[in-house]
């Protein structure tokens, strides 16, 4: 059994007329969720609830977002720790050792608060505490992304979500080349912030930071934390299929990230950094683009934007 998914017996209840209520018992596939302890130099920094897999990427990507490291040269080693003697190794601890001369995380970052798969940095109490200074500048990244290319990203991201197809229970983050539309990497996780950390960690271990000229596409909403993670990785464009939060928009405007929400079908709403999607005249940046682009000063009513229809999962036993 893969640790990415878990099989459980479930009871399915249908109320479809004309047969009334029917009950069936079957085996279903669930997305796995386990704790991961992230250590720096043997000292615990955080514990996050995640879907197992790409854990070293998750840990190093997390350290980028926290401003601890800015590239592969800052990391001496990153490894999964051995389990307790006499007990099976559950591979739930990653220890990152920093390169010589790289300062360790500040005391303010060291916390024993559980980071859940739902909300990320639940232990933080103020915006100032989370607004990490990035090692990279994105405001001067003059990349442009054509609207008619951008609107293809959600479906292309969805098509790669193999575990979501089985479980219906994972978020995804994909990194695209803004100019060519090439999909560079996709990661899935029960936590949207973990999926992004895994993408950033992949970039760090591949020597690709900063991620200039790219678009980070996420399968859910765009939160303050995801905007910060894009910023600290040098990603100039963050796009989401759902709405951003007010703080996400505020941060994007402050640091120069282009923030796109409600990227569905043939339309989108640009909340910040519209110059990367629109040309100087306010038209789409690609001649002939037929995508509908709304700027953030007149966004659609979120209650009227119905989410895409979701098809039944195909991986569960009938």
C-alpha cells in the first residue's frame, strides 16, 4: 500500500429517486495525512501535517519561505532521519544542515505549534511576523504572460493530478514557464501550502532559484501565505482557480507579485500586477487573445462564480 493513499472500508448512502435510500459497503481510497517534523541542524523547527512524498523538497521549500535559505548553496545536507531503534521507520523527520556561514533560523521562527494541512502558519499572531523578507526581487521581473495561454493552465494542472483522481482530496501546485507555457513541475498534498513548498523545494534542489519568468498555478484559493511563498521564491505571477484573500492582494501589491484569481474557463480577475497580463494600453498582452480579463478594481461577485463541476472519482471500488 502506498503511503500517499490509504484504503478504508466505507458506507455509501444514496437518496436517488425513485428507489429511495440505498446503502452499499465498499473500499474507498483516501489521501494520506501524516506529521512531518522539520529540523535544522538537529533542532526541531516545525511540524506540519502533509501527504508523504517529496519530503526533502517540502522541508527545503519551507525554509525558503521562512527566509532561512535562498538557494542550494545554503544547504549542506538534507536527509530523512532514521527511526527510533527497535521501531519501524515512518520517515516522518527531515533534518536540514545549513552550509558553513549560513545563520540558523531566528528564535522567533522556532515554534512547537502544529502546522496543519488546512491553515499553514496557525501559530503566527501578526502579519508583521509572517512578512518574511525575500532574498529575491520580483518587482523588476518584466515577464509577460498571454491571457489565452494563462487560461489553459488550470485544466493542464488538473490533468496531472493522479492522486486527486483517486481520492478527490488533494491540492495541487504547478509551475509553468510564462513565455512558453511549459509545465515544469507539479506537486500534490493535503495542504495547499505544502504543495507549494514542494514546488519551491524542487526548484532549490534543481538550482533554479529565483524562479523568474514563471507562473505558480494553485488549485484552490490564493492566501496571504501562498503569496508570500511565491514572493520568497522569486515567482512573479501567482494564479488561482478561486478567490484571493484581502491580505494576499495587499501583499502582492506591496512586493510586486501579479495575482490572478477566478482563473476558470475563459476568464480571470487580475487583482495586482496587471501589467504582466495587459499591455500598456490596457489590452491583453497577446494580440488575438480571447480570454476575458477583469482588473481588480471591479471584480465579479464571488457568490456568482460557481466552481467548475466536479466529476465522480474513478479510483474507488464500486
